[in-house]
């Protein structure tokens, strides 16, 4: 089985990730086939609560090429599957502290299910972004010197 690497690079630049969770995703048949082909884009994706359920919105999963009239809508809201205590914890943190939930990456579990790593995130200020750019440049320079 091929290694799946669909990640949200913008989330690490725009947000400071405080805590990470792994959630299952409720998908249709054509959606999982498109994800296995690597046809997903997370750049505009975000998570939000609807009642007590957590949904990922704006996650673009391309339509499956071999799908017929059973194909899915590319940007529909997809429910994330977490334990109740994790959902309660996330809901209280998002309400009280002004934090947000960002999707970080999609991967396949050992059993073949698509999972999403989500992070409890706090928005970075402009000077924080400058610091992260400097840090990234320093790491790149160190790697060049060592090789």
C-alpha cells in the first residue's frame, strides 16, 4: 500500500498548534477512493461544531474519475468521529478561550481507514510568523552546512 501524505502546511504557518487529536472521518465510497489516490486539498479546510458534533468544512476531495451518478460533492461537510469526552473537551476550549480547530493531515490507518489529525490551534500574530520564518531559514542553513 502506498504512503499517503496530504497535509495542511498553511495551518502550521498561520497557527500555533497546542494539542493534537486523531479523528476518524465519515466518508462515502467514492471519497475514500479519491483520498487513496491522493486527490484531496486541505488548504482552506477548517473544523466547526454543529450542536455536539464536529465537522470538517471546505475540505476538497476531488470526484472519483470512475464514479458514476453515485459520485460525491467535492466540498461537502464531513463528520469527524471522536470520543464523547474528546468532543466535550474541544467544545469547551473553543468556546471559552477563543481557540480554533484546524485539520493538519490525512493518513490511512493500518486497518485501511482514513483518519484525520486535527489540532487545537491559536492564531499567530505577525511577529510570531516572522520568528517561524527565521527559525525555518536557520534550520535550512544548518542542514546545508552539515551536508
